[in-house]
């Protein structure tokens, strides 16, 4: 993995700092997210690749033995059954390097998060209009 002192300016830079086998997984993750949320903006946040769509959408990062995926606690709760075979915590899932990424599940979770963010954005707009 990359030394802590190396901070990438963008997702391409982040991916290029990883070993070849990890780069392939990160590229799959990125492509899957972009297909589901094509209007999402790519950013580096907390020194990790992330996507923004009406707020932060999802994050992901490479670690020693896994890819960490951070879709927020609401998505972890919503997909608890499908994610039960993976280690994780309140807002994170760990996908081991020695198993194929569950790309269909990543896509479903990303789509869920995009809809969730869009709904929150619409509610904020309505509230702002009412307070004027």
C-alpha cells in the first residue's frame, strides 16, 4: 500500500500508487460507481477516492488485505443481509483482495445512496422555499 506521506490529488493518482492487482480492483470499483452515478463528481476526501452527488455519495480505499467501501451507515443497514458475508462496521464494508468484488451489490448500494442523497436535497430545497 502507499506510504502515508503520499497523498493523491485525484483518483487516477490514488490508483496509480497501488500494486497492480489492487489497481485492477480499484478500477473495477470506480467504473461500477460511475456507471450507476454518471453525474457524480470524483473527489479525494479524507485521502480516499470518493464520489459526490448532492452530498457525499460513497468512498473507497485500498488497505493491506482489502478494499474498504464506505457507503454510510444507512446503506449498510439497508443492505445488511447482502453484506453479512463481509467484515465491516457501522459505515464500512471490507472486500478481501482474494475474492472478486461484488460489483452488482456495489452498484445497488451506490444507486440506493444516489437516490437517498437526491431525496435529501429535494427536501432541503422545499424547506428553503417555505422559509422565504
